[in-house]
């Protein structure tokens, strides 16, 4: 029985994307035992990765060397580093394993894209890069898509969450995730509110607004503008996943919730602004629609951390409410798997 250690400390979306590696390992080695190493805050989402037998959480306040000393007590046949940072370097260097693999992040290509966005550069997507890290095991890259598997206990908790808030069984649910780590990646809140109201009317739906603790004011404000909507704030990631799975549609920015929704095969409309889909972080699959206004200055940063240097945010301003509604309608009726908005 092969024993693998897969390492990805953060962030939320990257951990979800790592599911293609755990799936591929399990397919190649059906009897294998896969241990996933991540930060403590992401343990609950890592437990939903297919094929994972055990999750080990690392607290950043703890000495890395002491943590690795304890980790070395386990024996692994293979170690797959999907992070390629200084922490994962020392894990890869000091933890014993017969085979050690590391993915290439293509940082140089992506940084060139940010500095010279008009150059015709197309790095591999994160999913493709993750899968290529397994070639030394004789595993060829496949067409696997990210996937999460929710647990029955979480599904029951999600149903209780809805029942307690007066949502009847069988109601059509629409998830809205208006947040993102960086404010520049957030589409306009008033447009999220307008789209939510229109979709409620069209589909007789109930809207759930998802957000972190830091986004609680934003979420509550939106919920007050959309009668009958539900705020879902500061929930554990396993409950977020279970609630998301009950949605018939998700509309979101480029964020970790986008990847959760996509991995659960929920029809997903993803809005990209300063981070262009060409960087390789866009969701994949016929159940996903990607919206971008293709501005010549985009991408202007790898993760959206830079402040916009334009007089207005053209990349977000040029994505209208009508575009999002059309994308949602096309997606629900499977007319267009991907939609790229024209530059205007």
C-alpha cells in the first residue's frame, strides 16, 4: 500500500484545485493512503478532497522545524509539493519519502503577463500544472476537473440551516458570493443586489449571500436590499460547501468560493476583473461561465492585490448587470459553456 503526502498550505481555492492530484493518485494507486498537509484553518475543506485518508493541519504560530520533526515519524513512499514555497521546501527536504515531486508554478510567465499584459503568453492553468507534477510517477495529465465530496453530516447541517430560516425543501437556491480577498476583485455591490432581485423574480428563488467574518457588514447590507434572502456569514468551510451544493446557481468573483462551487458542479458564473482568466486560475467545466471585459491593462496583478491605476475600474465597470443575467440564463439552459464579454 503506497503512502503519499500531498502538501498545499493555502489558500482556499488552491486547496480545492489540489483535488485533481488526490483523484489522480487514487486512480493510479487504489489502495494508497493519502495524507494532505495544509494550514489548520483549511483542514475542514481539505477533508472533502477525494481520496484523502488523513488531513494534518499546521498552525503558522508553531515552529516549522518542530512540526517537521513530528511529521518525520510518519513514513511516506511519495511526497508531492503543490505549494513550492519556503515552508514546503523544508517539508520536502526533511521529510523522508522514496519519491519527491514538485509542481512548477510558472511564476515568471505570470509575472511577465502582469507587467506586459498584451504579450501573447499563455501559462498552463493551475490544474494542468498540478497534474504535470505527477509525470515522474508515470501518470500522464488527464482531463480531470476539481471535485469535492461533502459528508452526510454536513449535508444535514446545511438542511437544518435552511429549515431554521424558513426555506422549504425543494426551493430553488441561488448563491451569491460578492466578496474576495482584495477589494479590487469585487464586482459592484449594487449590481450584485440588482442581479439578485431579478433572479429571484425570474426563478422564484431564494438567495443566499456567502461571506467571511471580515465581509459580514457587506453581506448583511446586501441581504437587507434583497427581501427574503439569507446571509451566510463566517461559516466553517465544510458547511459552506454543503450549502453551496444545494444551490442551483452561484454568482461570484474570482475567489475561493468560486472554486468550491465549481468543484461541486454547481452552475457557476465567475466575474474576473484585475485577474484575467489567462493567468490560469479560472474554473473549468461546462457548468462554468467566465466573464471578463478583456481590458488591455488586465491582468494588472497576480491576485488582485494592487490598487487600480485607472481613473475608474474599467475591468469591472464594463461588466453590466445584463451580462451577468444573460450568462446565468445561458448557463442554466446550457447554451454557452463559456462567455467572454467584449471589450467596450
